[in-house]
């Protein structure tokens, strides 16, 4: 299938999930995760109507930034080493993997814009050792600490669910992140409005949408 055909199928499934859960379709944004595909394939996604591109490698992000014929919203969705912040900081619109104060310090050091960088705090809801992110019990304290860094705005929380055959099994993970996001939002912190949820990938995005995802990160199902 073409990227355009894939996108249409995904959009139809998102619309159905929104209808089932009483959500507004416009509140869900698709990030095309292009880490495994060429610049040409990335361009096809943009031409098909995707506005958000996600990369998890610094080299991939810079390659796409320098080569694509468009001006998409760029998301860095992988774990970011502090020493590589200076390479990507001027290219990205969102960071999905803020999980330590040393990274926040480096962002503060390198950030040159008048507007803060939109960041998602990464949460390891499932507790898997193979996944990055903070323990849910650390989130409130961590977000309070981020008030020391005016270059950072916490727009939401991000997580990755376990990869399982039955996507329904991921629902408790997404639900817990939503409840945690609502807890942070209720604090009414100026530096952390926390209105967004980055969760759901190719194998589980339908469940994520039903549980409140506002950004879903789709790779293989969209661009291959």
C-alpha cells in the first residue's frame, strides 16, 4: 500500500476510536516515525498530508531536516544524550524523552529561542527495565524541579507500552498515564500545563486513542 492509503486507513481507525470514546477527532495528531525509512519515503508521508515527523536518532533527524521539501513539525522521540543536545536543539519543535535533570540543564544551556521548548516527560509506566523513563512515583517531584529551567515547557507525558500480541492488554498502561497527566494538569503549574499525551504506536494506537492520546507515533503501519 502507498503511504497515502496507509494514512487513510489509520485516520479511519482513529475516527472510529474517537467516536467510541466520545472524543474530538481534531484532538489526535499523527506523528510519522521515519527512523527506518528513506528521505523519499518521508517526503511521501508529507505529501500525503502528514504534518508531524518523528525521529529517534540525531543523524536521522539532521538528514531529514536537510533533505525534505517541506517544513513539518519535528519531534525528537528517542532517548537524547546530553552531549548531542547542541546538534538537535535548533531543529526540533518537541522533545518526547525528557527524563533527567542533567538533560534539562543541557537544554537550558543550549536553548536560544524566546519561547520554551515543548517537552514531554517520559514515564516508564510498565516498569520494564528495557524502557527509559521515570517511575510514575517520581513524576510530580521531577516536574516541580523543572520550574528551575525556563527554557522548558512540560506540555505533556509520554510512555511506551509493552509489545504484546493482544493490544487490549496495553490499556492499563495508557489509562495510568492519562490519570497521571490529569494529576499534573490539576496542579496548574505555569511551566507545566501538561495537556498532552504522547502514547500509542503501530500495534496499539487504537487503544491509546480510546484512552486519551493526543499524539500517536506511527512508523511501520504508515511508512513501512
